C-alpha cells in the first residue's frame, strides 16, 4: 500500500476532468483525485469531510467559472468556515486577466493559474502545479474537537 495525496478537483467540464486525470497517470507522489461538478457539491463534500479531517484534501483545484456557484462564491464560503479556512485552494481559469486573479485572491485563493491554450503547455502547467502543492506540508485542520488533525492523506487500497 502506498500513501496517496488527496486532491479535490472542482470542475464542471468533463474534458478538463479527463485532462487532469491524464496528468496524474504515473504522477508521483500518487494522488487520489476526488471530483465534484460544481461549487455547491464541493462545499457540501468539504463540510461533510470536516468532521473527519483525514478526509479533507491536501488542496483543492478549483475551476474559476462554473454555473450556480463560481470560484469567488465558493472561496467566500470556505473562508467563513472555521474548519476549512486554511484549506489551500488553487484557482485555474482560461482568463489571464489580472482583475480576475485579484478577485479570487481577495477572497482567499492561494494561487491563480491561467490555463494555457496549448494542450502540451496545459499539461506541463498542471503537473507543475500538482508537484508544488503535493510537496507542501499539510495544513493542520481544526475538526472542532479541540484537536488539530493533518489533512490530505489516505491509503490507496487499489490502483483503480
């Protein structure tokens, strides 16, 4: 059994989900990817995980533009939640506008990554982003029980 870094991908575009999954093939360290299809589903999932901090992902890859609850709205909710306030969130977008980046930084994003147009460049940026965030020290999460717990670790039971 190998330890896997838990990552939450919040993405409504199936093609982008497939690209992230492709970037993770043979990626080290091993990543256990959980996908939610929008901000509301992500918020519900993360709040459910807050009771068991070992289930909280090491970090979140968040698409900036989603229907119903976009990145700014989701980040606003996460930063209000005492159990999720320190959860690292990397926002990625097709926009390279400094104003768009500023909006998500103002509500607590840890990084803003503009998606390159070229598929090869996108894969390289994605792998670099994953490599960096997988190498950071996990944040101690407050589960509300008065103790801090380390987030983002799991045990991979199978290769599927």
